[in-house]
C-alpha cells in the first residue's frame, strides 16, 4: 500500500515540528519546508541538532526516534520549485505564522495563505490550517461550537476570520482545526513565557484571574488530531471546521497542578506553595505605546477574563475519540520539554481526583 505523504509548511516552528513527529509516527512520509536562509532545525524537546537542511534526517525525542523527515529549504513563494520537490503530497499543513504584531499579521498572513493555496492547487492536495479562538471576540459564549457567531473586535481576530474565508473561497479542499492556547513541545506560548517562567523562583505568573476557565491544547494531542482527521479526509466536505476541546483550566487549577511539582523539585519548601503573581498589565499598557508585540498582547487580554471552552462533538463524530493525554502527565512532560525538571517525580500517573476531571469533554 502506498505511503501517504504530507508537506508541512513552516516545519521548523513549534506546531510544525509537533505535526512532523505525529505524521511520521503514524507512518506518513513527511516533507518539511523551511526558509532557505534558515540554519538546520533543532528539536527543543530533545536538544538534538539535525543534519543540514535538504537531507533526510531522524527526528529524535524522549522515548525514541521517529522515521526520517525530508527537509525542503525552499521559499514558500517559489511555488514551482516547491511543487516539484513535494510531488506526491496529498496533505499540506499550514504551520506558518508571521511575527506576533497586528501589522505583520495584516500584511503577511493573507499572502502566506495564498502561497499555500496555490501550492495545493498544483499538488491537488488538502490544506490543513490550525485555527484559534480569536475569531469570536469578547462577547463569545462559554462554550464555542463550529457554528457559534464570529464577532472578532481585534485586528488579529479579524485576520483570522478573513483567512478562514480565504481558504473556503479558494476552491481547494480545506480543513481548519481550532484549539485554545498551546502548551508542551517547547517554547513560545503563555505556558513557558508567563506561567512557568518564575517557577524555579517559587512563583507562578498568570495573565488572568484565578477563577476564569480557558481552553488549552497539549500540542502532541493536537498534532495527533491533525493526523487522524487527515486520514479521514475522504469522508469530508470540501471545506470543514473542527473544534479541539483539549483541557479547560482556571488559574487556580494551574496552581493546584504545579504546587506538588514545585515541592518535589525544591522550588518551594515541602510545606509551602507557589506564590501567585499577576501579569503586570499596567506596565504592558505603557510599553504597548512603543512595542508592537506588547500592543497585540494587550489587545488579547480579554481572553483571560472571558470563560471559554471548545465543544468537540463534530470532531468526535469523525475520529470517535479526541487524543487526550492525562493532564498531570501532559504538564510534567511539558516541564521536561523546557528542561525545568531536575529531580524525579513520585509518579507520572494522575491522582484519583484528576482522572474524573481529565475525562471531561464538553459536549
């Protein structure tokens, strides 16, 4: 039986590498596009440097190596060269992101997606796009479904709505899988840049208040979901949107999860707890006048004050069960990925009260 082939655009990025691992583990031939000027990718989780781009390489990670990835150091907008190099790819994953500023997203994101669409036309491939909840805006209800009205009030949210409309109108087969904030598989999200950055100093820095629930996607689970949906793409309409439920957590829940780990690692005394630190939004508000990234972060602050979760009914109707690593296990592995754990933990298994909470799936 012929091997399925996937092309991952932006394969050096956090989601791109996670997707590469997941598709390779499922037996797919994986092509990883990178910019020609980039140095050879490095896996954050394993700290293993890869051979020069253009060669087939093995993706290593804790727990074993995965099959080879063929790196394509070709500019995204060189459609002819990329089409030639990616012959046989039936699925293309758009794992590309501009810098996190409103101006970069407004000017670059539509052109990037246009290039992906043009490539899929030539390859006759299905284009898969990671989505997020920016589309719904501050008036979003507590449970978000595929048909929930989209009322983005931010620049990034409006760009996201336009991108999904752009894909739907393109005529290529398209799939959007929407999720919450990422954690796991390396650096670059609120988990490592805020929540865990001061753990070794005995503090948890949180962007919101303790009692508001928000949606989180453990990246290896989300990547496996992309594979499962890709393998069932023949059952789908030309354009589909799915919601990935992931984990729904409050700030207090993060504190409860990280306190025992902090004690085990010696970050706090055996009888102590992590200090709760609030994000310095006042400082960010002033800095936003001068730093475009801070301005974009400030615009998205509403996400931490608005309870939300994603309903995965439609996704489960297709793949039966959403990949769902137990929460304690996912958090511990995420901390290992960041190199934060220096001592062994008592157990990788969730405690009994965790199991019921982790089985929760919004329906």
